[in-house]
C-alpha cells in the first residue's frame, strides 16, 4: 500500500497543533516588507503582521515558496512516503501551484500530485483535512485527487467583507475617486473567488448589511436541518467573528461552526477588519 503525504501551503491557516496532530506538512509563503522577507506562519505571525501594516507606508508584497524549498521538502518526504498530494491556494493569486507542478519531476522515488484549490483559507484547509483522512484510510494519490476534484465541482461558497477601503486603495485595487465615494457612502465591498481570483461580488452600504447579505446567500444554499461546516474568518476581529458564529450556530443547530483567521498573505489582499463566511456541506 502506498504511503501518501499531505502537503498544503501556509494560506490554509491550519494551526500548528492541528497540523502536528493530523500529520499535515505545511510549506510557507513569503511576505516581503521592504528588504525584509518573512516566512508566513513561521517567522511572521498574524498579530505582528497587522501591527506592521498598521504603521502605514507601502503594503508588503507576497511570494510563493522557492523551487529549491519545494524540492528539499519533497526530497525529505521521499524517505518515508511513496506519493504526496499538495493542496495550494488559488493559482489566480499566487504562483505556488505552478512552482509545485514544476518540482513534480525533479525528485525521484516520490510521485507528487498538485491540487489547485482555486480558493484559500478555511476552504483550502477543508481540502487538506479531506485528503489526510483519506490517506490515513489507505487511499492513494489518484483517489484523493479524484475526491478533491469532485468537491471542487460542487463549489465551496466563500464571501468576504472588506472593512478598510484605504487598504484596497493602497493595494492598487481602488482609485482615489472610488475611495472618496466609497468612504462617503460607507460602502463595504463583498468579495468572492471567481475564476481563481478575488473579485467584487456586490457593493453594499454598511458592514452590518454586508454581513446580512452573506447570511442571505447562506440561507439560499442550505436548509437548517442539514449537517455542514461553517467557518467565520476574521482579520483581527475575533470578538465580532465569535458573535457571527454564535448567531449561525443558533440558526443551524446541526452545523459545525468554527472561527478562523486571515493570516499575512491573504490579509495583504483584504486588510485588517475584514470578515469572511464560508460553508462546506458534509
């Protein structure tokens, strides 16, 4: 029976103790402030990141793991595993998927399968959990990939509310006129992943209404007696996220509701104060 390693990158934001418990290998992306490069979740934790961004100036840049790092990781895994399945964040916002594909033929004695989640954060983690459960039940790489593609074909809805329009402006995603009008009207863009990229879904006035709109979208795709997993994701708004999670739990008693976070790489795209809700049917 083939032994299959499960790898994901840091933007799944799986806590370290869970990675150890489930035996998930994590490869970090990089966050670059000026001339300083930090490995996300290893050298740069979320609290320090948001503090650094809060000081103003240019937003940091992000980059995928190097080919060398990926090859070294695979080389180490080849001593104990026959195959590996690597689940990456969306190829539309990072070159991690392409880098992993290019490494696949570089290391002997291990077969690498690379899965483009086309999303990030908690949904990406969901794919990793599915993969690791299947691997521990004896599934091989091809069977795991087939299942992950099946889940992807159903889609995992994920919507994000951006709190700070100045952040979108600094990141070049909004011009000065849009910033002025947006701030005057209290516009809170709701974003989602479409065609592998983070794009606007709707522009809504006030954060409360934007969160309400996501609740409405969730109601349209779920019934209260269904069993499913919900993740409320936040960028330094833990109490607010917990309140939203408690509301969802009350409305959907059979749901498994978790609170997760946007770490540095995705936080660079969305900014502090952002909130997201995603749901995955069991």
